[in-house]
C-alpha cells in the first residue's frame, strides 16, 4: 500500500472528493483543523481524531489512498530485507524563535545511502537543523522531504527516521536485548520478527554476547553500540546522529568512528551526522556541510573541503593544526611572483596567481606544506610539540605566528633561529575583506 503524508495541502483534495470535507473548511492557514458545527476543532489528517458520527470519518478510513489523509501503514522490511529509497532534501529551511532567526534559508540534499556530516562551531545551527529533520523542532519556513514525502507537519514517529544521541538514553532496568527490542514491542511487532531483528542488529554491532547484560555492566563504547542497535532494528529510511561520540575518550572515539563508518557501508542507509569535531567529519563523511551562524559555508567531499576551501573560515576550521594566514601584497620581484608581507618577508606564489598582481590578499598555507630549509624565510622557534608521527613547530616570523608540521625531527630548541620554505603550489589566496577564495 502506498504511504501518504499528513501534509496540510492534502486537505483540499479531500474537500473536493467528499461533501463532508467541503462542508467544514480549513480553520487556520496551516490547514491542520476544521471547525465543526458544535465549535470543536478536530484534525482531519487522521480519521481517529474525528468524532464517531462525523460524516467524513468513514470516507477517510475507506479512501485514504485517494484523498491523502491519515496514515497508510505498511510493514517495513527486516534489516536483511530490501530498503526503500530515502533521499533527504531540505529546501530553504528557516528557524525562528520569536523574532530571532537562527537558521537562514538552509538548503541541502543527502542522496539515498549517502553519509552527510554537518560540522561547525558551537551555535552554528547544526543541531537545530538535525532536530528539525527529526521533528523535535518545528520548521518556521521551507520544506523537509524524506523520500517522496514532505514531513514538515509529521510527528517524529511518522518520519521513518531513527536518532542516536550524545547521551546513550538506555533504560537501566532493561537488558541489552530489551532495550533494543523496546520500540518494536511498542509497534506490536511479532515475537519472531522482534527476535530476528534484534539478533541481526546484535550480530552487526558485535553485541550478541552482551544481549543479557544490563547497561551498568557495559563500557561506554558498548552502551553507544546498544543505542545504535536500538536505532538499527527499526530499519529506518534515515539515521540521525547528534554528536554520539562526545562522551567517549580519545581512543574509543577513533574506534567508534570506524564502527559507524563500517555500519554505514554495511547497511547502505542514508545517514546525517552532527559534530563539532572536524576530524570526525573528514574521516567519516561522503560529503561535509560546513555551517556558521545559521548559514551553509560550503558543501563538498572531504578532499574538496580540504583542498579547495570556499573561504577563509572553512580553510581555518577544517584541518588540524589550522591553516596559517598571512596578509600581504602580491608583487613581482625579478620575474618571480611573491607575497610581500610585513617586515620585508617574501613568500613565493605560483605563476597562476599573477592575475591578482598588485592586490592585497590573505595567503593561506597549511602547516604540512611548510618545510625547514636553509634558503627560506627567517623565523624563531617558540614551542616544539612532538606528536609521534609529526613534529609541530610554533614559530615566529617577524610579527607573524606560524605553525609548521614536519615529518622529521629537527634538532632545534625553543628560542633558536630557523628558516622556512613554503610550497607555492599549495598556497591559497583569500580576499581579506570578506574571506572569499580568490585562488
């Protein structure tokens, strides 16, 4: 049976095909209710909300597929069964709290089976957007579409999504098995189906040996896997993750990153993941959505975001250590293109930047593209940070602070002079006025 949304505009179709609906016009702009003769307001989007003697009740129950009202339920396939297509599309989504607008016309689409990560600093709107997708926050304007349904007016349990939170939100008095089966029991699934889905999810997440344990007997990583298992058994069209690894230690976060990515490859389900950690975004995403101040700054693959940032904000936010930024003027010295910075510092530029000759720009260079070289720019070592595979050098070149990430282990000490060379082919140029990418 076809599924129909509870969208407000479907009410007009019902009014056209049934006199009882025509007799009771929509009572508000959203089309959520009708005014009955006795003055009561009733939803026309599900027949169960109408009085037993309402003339439209039998019509709605018999003709849901024709008029579009109510929910036409169908049993979802098991985990090992066939998936329905689940493209997620957000069009010009706006969120207001009173007069305060926190999301400003956000548009993004996640293709079926794609892993999309929303990343940005605190307060950028990424969690608000995720909660709007889930139905936990209303949408002030715009559209959210899951599959072929506009879900703006649907309750969370009607959107065919499953969400994993930062907190595990497990029932402490229930075993792992019962925690994972809880939503299926509420949905009155058969005992055989519940057992099959729980066992399938447990096998995927390596939880089979833990099914009879209680949450207090599990580690943090195991609890998070149970939370994911509880989402998996529902076999949703879209998985939503709201910073699920924030409570884990560094080693466990790396392990869980791998497990979530492996889970996505195995299930092939559309996933939207929120994090403030750019390393999580880079290592897990098919596509990254970088947000700031309720706007989308850039959408692209991890390599696109890293190698060709759209502006200086994205360039500085993605990458650890962060990109170095140097202000200066593009000039030609003896046929060689360079950036003339303060205190007579000269940084080489690629010939392709010649079209910006004479322009004031902001040069961006990533720490790994700076090398120690006896013919380079003079600098002074401030701090040395060994990380094992790399050595991070905090340097001072004139008044400019610079970070270099070198693979070898230079024999220098804090306070000693050093000379640096950058790879001109790895430089980025930005407009110092608005941060937009120039080259």
